[in-house]
């Protein structure tokens, strides 16, 4: 009797396993961002800017040349980000922005020669507020998914 129950049990288990649905690939979450407010975005995440026709997508960190906090450097370089901004039904426009940051990841509200930390889209200005985390050690790179880009949207 026990030898007959095992094949029956295995058959039922296989049928139940086959009935389970596989979750659909998740889309990047869409956040809401308001004008004059800050919102951190993860790579691949989009933000619809409330009461505007703007949608911003943070794609990735292109390069991070900031001096790690555990190192001594003569200079610290910028962090470069890739994002796109779509206004209304127009195609999204890609931007590569750069900024310097302090060790908290905060970007100064100034423009440096040769560094573009903001983009104008219609009547809006989209500017980097911060890029975190700040690198700690050269030997421990930041994983791409760990980055957060915080933007200001100004009218």
C-alpha cells in the first residue's frame, strides 16, 4: 500500500506545482514627486511630477569619481548620472548630468564650469540635490542598485 501511495502523492505534488503562477516581471515603481520637493530615485525608477506633465526616469550612475571618505585625495571628482525626462506625449529626452557632492552626498546649489548638474525642460528646471551613498573605500565599490539620486524640480 505504501508503494502505491508514493507515486500518487508525487503526481499530485507535480500537478499542484504546475498550477502555481509565475509572477510577471515587475516594472520599476513609479513615485510621485512634487515641484520644490525632493525624492530619491533608485536606478530604473520613474517619478511622475505632480501637477505637471513631466515624468523623470533615473537610469544609472555612469561614473563615480568622488574621493572615498576613508582615503586621502588631492581632488575629488564628480559623479555622473544618466536620466531621461518626458514632457507630455513628447518622446523622452536623455540627459547626462554631473555634480560634486559633500560626504553626505549633497550637491551644492551652484554651477561649476564644465559640469552640468541641471536640465531645463519647458518651464521646469530639474537639478541634482544629492547622490548617495558616498563612497567609503576604494576596495569596496558601491553596487549599482544601492545608488539613490535625489532631484529638485523647480518651476
